[in-house]
């Protein structure tokens, strides 16, 4: 082999090794990526029942029902509803009419089986994905929070 041929062989070998490494990383990352859907997006797009995903929206008023450790509730984006079943302890801030993100799998029966439930953590925060889904559905209402009594307003510049 000439020097040029050896160099070409090493370049080809390096590119093959790099391609294999990238392929393995993408294969491993595919299983750890969790996609976010609103109830409307989930109803419009078929999803593999073995695929982990997140759904977000508001907990529908009057939908929370608890049976021991099992909690049934409905996540809505005001256009579509998804029934959710969760076994475990809910976050303290979980309540009807509030934003929620649930992670789990959608069953063939259309019921979302959540393995984790995340609730909003204060009166001004809502997960970005939930806000975007509500805006897309035309149901977003931007609520301004009034300052607490006794709070000083910033002085105007002189």
C-alpha cells in the first residue's frame, strides 16, 4: 500500500467509526426522548401505546375521583379531553382547574396511564407546553397577578 492509500483507509475507517458512534447515540437517545402533546394533538395523531409521552392541559373541573391510591381525572385543553389514571401520591398543588403535565403511556382504550404527575407551583407559573397548547386551542387567558397588599410600587424615574 502506498502512503496515499493508507491515509485514505484511515480516513474511511475513522468515518465509519464516527458514523457507528453517532448511530448508537441516536438509538439510545430515542428511548429516552419523551414528546409532549395537548389533548387535541393526541386525538389528532395516532401514538404507539408503548411510547412514553407527556400530556398537558388543565385538570377538568369536577373530574377528580380517588379510589384508594388510584386517582382518575381528566386533562383538557378546552377543545378535547383525555381521561387519566394515576396510582400514587399527587403533588400538593394538584387541583381542579389548574395546569398539569402527566407523563406515561396512552392505552389502546384511550385512557392515559400516568406514571408521574407534575402540577404548577405558584399562581403565575404554568408549563410552557401547556400555555402553547391552550393558545393554539384559543383558550388561553393571560391573567395578571395583582401586587400583594402593602407591596410598594416602583417609583417613577425623575
